[in-house]
């Protein structure tokens, strides 16, 4: 039995598996339930008591060294260290680094921001959790005014029994903060996330992104508003894109308008994107209501201004022809990867 153990020990020491299968065969042969070590322990039961004293130690050492060898090789295979260079095909192309891509909304947002920056607008930001004053009252939404219902608001907290703190429904709240804390002239855009309590569908979501703009100075007129937005559209959608203004209503602007552009998909011929009208609405705008200026401590006799606001998702839909708003927030990489070429 001693000879047998010596022979196995030599075998184990010399063992150098080429792959994990060979290592597994080794484990089964020596350490398995029907393996050599088990068998040796069986034989051990029937040797004389005198032999047992010597052999017991030898046998235990043998078992330990077989286990240690197996563990060592197993760890090597798991860490990949056992792979010899002979197995590597150096002519194979390497695995490319997965480079992320920018989200389509952030691509569109930075494009819009860039256009206005070139016109001298600065970027302003404000909190997403707002109070009634900044989101509504300062913007000329009187208490109980039906216009408040136009924006299905997520209220968070009441003050003195009245709904007060809410998730902002538009970034016009940032305009109020800016005017309250500074002196005219103001020329700024306000990108940011806004929230409305709407059922989620292909066409509506409970949050989306807006870019609003504000220009307040002496002698700002509706002509300035039209020319600024006309220039913006030519930059964003290309020369020759037509614009038209339709009268509208917002509590914080007077007069108010909605601006349409000639459909970017069919160029005005009619398609299902523009519901066969040739026009698509992209933003709301108007001259800042004097009440709003006064609410923010600005002399409305001296200063006038214009404001506008657009949804970034809407602009991105028209640019990339994305028909389901939910795609923007589902983080499906198959969708997001398609914008790789536009990496900045
Ligand atoms: N705040 C308006 C909205 O969310 C958009 C808007 C901004 C309209 C500025 C006119 C002027 O719908």
C-alpha cells in the first residue's frame, strides 16, 4: 500500500491539465466518491494495527496533498491564469470597448440650448419641487382660476389647508425666480424636467422636459419674439422651414400664441405625423403679461418682454420620428444605441 501511495503521489505531482475537463477527470479519479482515496481508506481498514500507525499518517498526508493540488489548479482555471498563450489566437480582432451614447433628449436639448446661446441667451435652472407662488400665482393664475386645471398638478403638501407645494408643471417657475432675484435685461432659457398628472400612454407621460425662454428689456416687441423663434426654427430644422402663429391663451402672456412649423416629415404635403394638415405645433409663446412683471418687482411701464416654452420630447419626436413617448424613459438599449452616431 505504501508503494501504491508513492506512485499516486508522483502521478499527482506531475499532473498538469490542459483544460478544466482534465481537471474534473482528476477530481473524479482521486477525490470522487468511488475514487482512489476512498478506495485506499477502505483498504486501510483491513491492515494490521502496527501498519495502521505508519500508514494512517501517510494516507492522510496523501489525501491532503491531492485536495490541495486540486484546489490550486481549480483557482488557476477560474482566474484564467492556466490558459497558455498557445491557446490564444493573436490574429483575432479584439473585443471593442462598449462606448455609451447620449440620450436622444439630451442631444436635442443641447442642440436647442446651443442655438439660443449663440443669440446671447444664458441657461437658468430652478427647483423641481415648487410652491404655488412660483408655479402659479406669480404667473397670473388667480386662485380657483380654471387655467390651473390645464396643468394636472401633482401636489405634495398643503399650507394653511391649501394645496401649496407641488412638482413644477412647467419651467416658467424659473422665469419668476430669475426676475425676482435680478434686474432687467433678462435673456435666458430654462431647460428642465416638469411633471403633470397624466395617464401614461404613447402620447402623454407624467413627466417630460421643457425648454422655456424669457427676454425682458426696454422696447421688446412681438416682432422680436417672431424673429427670434423664426431664426431658431431655421437653425433647428433647416432653412426654408415655414412658421405660423395662432392666437392662444396662457395666463402669463398677453397676447399669447402657439407656433406651428411646416411638417418636417412631409414638408407640408400631409402625412399622419401632421394629421394631414401640413403643420405641427411646437411651442407656446407670448408677450409677458404686465401683471407677471409687477409680481416679480419689475416696472411694467418701462420694461416689456416675451416668453416661450416647448417640450423637448415633441421636438425630438419630429426630429427622429419617434411615435411613442414611453421609449424615452424605458432605457431599452436597443432604442438608445441607435443614437450612437450623434455622439459628441
Ligand atoms: N408654460 C407653458 C406651458 O407649459 C408654455 C409657455 C411658456 C407658453 C411661455 C407661453 C410662454 O405650457
